[in-house]
C-alpha cells in the first residue's frame, strides 16, 4: 500500500509546529520537511518569543483567540514539564506600558494569559512618560532551543528532514501528493504573494542577570525580555526594509530607549546583536487551494504571514493547517490514498 506523501516547506517556528502536528496526528502519512535554512539560521531564532498578540484586521476574533489559546496551552504544558529547559520554554511575568491610555484596555487575549490586571498608579511611577499599564504572566519561548527540540519530536514521529532550497511548487509535484507551505517571507516568490513584506527587527542580547521581569512599551518598538541565559532588548519595526546587517545607529538607539525604561541596563554587557526580517502580511494566510502542477491538481495548504507573532500563534495555526490537510485527504480520490 502506497503511503500518502506530504511535504512541509519551511523550518521556522510555523513550519516545524505544523510538521509536528501533522506527523503526530497522521502516522499513516509520510511527512518530509524541506528548507534552505534551519536553526540557528532562521528568523524565528532571533525572536524574543514572548506570547501576546496584536489584532489582525480581517480574521474573526474567535479564530484569533483560538490560535492564541491553543499556542499558550501547548507552551504552558511544556513550561510546566520536565522538557522546559531542553525546549527553552519558561513562564515570564512583567508589564506592558503605554504613553497614552489605549482605546481597548483589555485586549482579546487578556483572559488567556495568567493574572492579567491593570497596573496601579504607584506601579506606574517608575515610568513617568507612561500613563497606563497592564501586568500579567505570559510565556517566553526561545526558538534557538525550541526549534531543535521540535525537530527531534518531528523525527521521533517518523518525519524526515532535508536541507534544500525550494524555488517553485512545480518541483515538488512529482514527489509529493500534498504540499504545506510555511515558507514565511519566501512565499512572496514561492507562491507569488505580493501581500507579503518584511518588517526588519534588530535586537541585542545583553548580560543582566539581575533582571527578572519583562517590560514592553505598547508601541512595540522598545522592550526588555529576560530569558534563560540572557536578556533580549530591542527593537526596530522597519517596514519594507530588507537590510540584514546590524545597524550601529539602531544599536545605540535601542540601548538608550531601553535604559530609559530600565536604567540598570547601562551596566549590562552586550553579548550579541541580531537582525531578522519578520514575514508580515495584513493577515496570516491559513487556507487551502488546489494548484495545477505538471498537469495535475495538487492540494496546497498555506500557513504563513504571521509577522512578529509567529511564536505567539504558531501552534494554533498549525492545528488549523492540520484540519485543512485532513479535509484535503478526505477529498482525494481513493486510488490516490492507496
């Protein structure tokens, strides 16, 4: 009996989450993951990886809540297990502060994180430029550990991994019955999606073991995230900017902005600087289509365009992608499944 052959394109947090979900749920399928780059060279590797979300304009809020909740519950279970150190997943408490009171004081995810509350005036005194704040406990997921951990889990579920650049879907049509596209920014070329664009992010890793709580400015540009081995500080949100080299001006600006929120950072040693391009889109694309490849109609499931929220919703969108894969398989002619 011929096994159904599935391929997942992309080895970032979305690609590996999707591959693991499919391989574990559909053991009768052969699942291969292809990517040009793997950890530590993916965009996900540099992500600060704290879970909270922005609202996407055209995705039903209930679906966004489900993406967030499924991801949070998945990572919380890891954080509270023996796997936490290997997977790079930890609980993280802190605050998000705003220079002006936001229109929506309680975001859609406020009841999905732990202990969400509005900060008291006394707590805000240390941030004189800010008028409003939210305190809560979330999860930090460090992809430099999490991606290799997911890869191991994928291989244990029978998945195969191959390093290779995929230039077009055409070249996959011979070897696979179903394609899952998690190529992030690569989808601009791979599937001709003109709606995908880069948002350049630059961050620093600093040595500041005395810091235990995260601080994020509500504008999303300035943040301090203590991690397992170092503190991630940032950042930049430069739309349409493809530069991958470190900008010393940005580095200086990040250090100054973060030190205004946390003066002790002036004593922190800079360990490394990193630049990545967030794969942004007006809304993530989590849907299926049938594409004509080499004269055959091949089902393609898309899961990309998460922008700066990949770690936050990867597992949730992966579960959605898995359901789309199931539907594709159910609709295949019986001979294709044999």
